[in-house]
C-alpha cells in the first residue's frame, strides 16, 4: 500500500499507438488468417471491463495480435498476463509491451487450439468447483473460424473440469460473429435457438454482453461461410461472457449430450421427433422414438427451438438409459446406415443391369 493509503495502480507508460505499431512492424492483416484488429482502446477497455474485476488476476489472452486488448488487460492491474499468438510477426510488438510492463507479460508463440493452460499458472490459484470462480480469466478476440471450435472444445473441458478449468470455474470473455453470439445466448423459443445455445447454457451462465459494430475493426470482419448468401454483408461482433455453472443443468457425458442435441436440431424447421428419430436405426426408429419422447415427457410436435434445457435433460437421461440397455446404440450413426443402404441399392442396380446383358 502506498504512503497516501491508496492502493498502487499499474499504468503502462506512453507507447506508440496500435496503428503506429502496425506500421512500425509492418503488421498488415492476413486475409486468409481472418485477422481483424481493434485499434480503439475505448472498445478494448470495454471488453476488459466486461470480463470483471481483474485486480491481481492471472489472465490468459488468446490471439493478442498487435496488442490492443493486451494493453487494456495490463492497465487493469493484473498480476500476470499470458498471451498465446500463432503469427510470429506480432511477437516483437508484444515484446515492446512486455518491456513496458516488467514481469507482467508472458508471451508464447503457439496455437490456442493445442496450448495447455493447466500448468501455466500457480497451483495456489486453484479453487473448489463449488467455490467462487478463481482469479483466472480467459479473454480473446480470435478469428471466427477459431473461436467457434475453440468454445466447443472448452465447453467439453468445463464438463470434465480439466484444461483451463483445473483452476475452478474460470470465466471466459470472447468475441464471435454477432449471429453466433446470439445463438450462444438464445432463450427457448427464439429464432436463434440452436445446438450452440444448449451446449453452452447447460454448462455455463452465458451473457451476450455487448455488440461491436464491424466498422470498428481494421479490416472489417467477413461473414463465416455458413451465413453467406444473406442480404447483409455487414458483420458485427458479439462479446460473450461465460461463467461455468456449479451444477451442470444436464448430468450426462458431454459426447452423449452433444449427440442428442445435434440430432434434435438435424431438421430445424420440422417437429422434434424427426431429428430425434435419427438417434435410432431405421428398423426400430418409430418405436424407439415414441418410447424416448414418451418417457422423457416431451411433446413430439414441438419444434427443436421450442425445447428447453429441462426437455433436453430428460431426453438425455432417457437416451442414456436406452444406451445402457443396448450397447450398440450409442455408436449408431444414421449417416453411415444411409451410406450403406445407398451402396447396397447401387450394387443391386449394377447386378440388375449386368443381368439384362
Ligand atoms: N486481439 C487482437 C485485436 O483484437 O486486435 C487481434 C485479433 S485478430 C481477429 C485474431 C488474432 O488471433 C490474430 O493475431 C491471429 O494471428 C491470432 N490467431 C489466430 N488463430 C490463432 C491460433 N490458433 N492460436 C493463436 N493465435 C491465433
């Protein structure tokens, strides 16, 4: 504590602006890597404020690039900031930041999809799962093509309480294409309700905290392929905060929940029994689907987006019971059955044709 009685606060010394850093180190965005930079430090400060109180925190920033969010995190009085960046061109600029914040910034040249956070921070930070979240935070503005698979991977880690969650219920503040952010936070019945809504919300408290207009990025971000063909080409960015729940709202293995949810949303606009039926081999489809829905007490004519997490919980519990009674069932894949029956048809047609000769 300082003599005045006030807590000492760290501030970075005056530095070149992010725009100047980009010029100085020739950091033109690489389109193929979907690099879009945030140059406005008011916006990067806002992202960091939304992550919560970072005083004395250990923060893991994914994809720091030229370092806009990195600066805001360092100014939030953290104990340590660990950044993982794939593109070597950014390392010298980050090194400049590290020199300006001695002992606070650790730079790793690596890939967030494979980096192991579980040993990166002190053991003493670990909290019991039921306690308040640890003073460990994940923050990042990644390319859309990386942030979606990464959140699915991290959700699986939440369910196993491993990876970044060995410290406890580590909160994450991450950016997504706005439409994906809306899906992650979508409530039962809403148009955006999807597979991602269930997978995220059964494990975490999910908040779409604010939206950043696409024009704030240099260059402006582009639509992910699955959204192409829509009228608007403007892509805004949603900032989403995830806090793992003490008690998951579905208590079944991640892969089982993923399978039920994926099948349920197979035919988004049809009644839910259509997609859920694909969990079962064709020969028993009708009977098993009826049994699943009856025992789970789910109305077959609800649309997938009308299914609540409680509905999914009962569907997963009953499906688990059915899998326990039939060890082949979980491995069943309707696409494989379809492929095999197409192959059989073609084979029979060929035989028929050669018989005509
Ligand atoms: N955070 C910076 C900002 O907000 O201005 C940069 C954002 S840019 C959208 C994404 C950054 O993530 C780039 O610096 C890119 O090189 C980096 N990146 C992309 N894929 C990565 C990966 N798999 N592992 C680590 N960094 C990655």
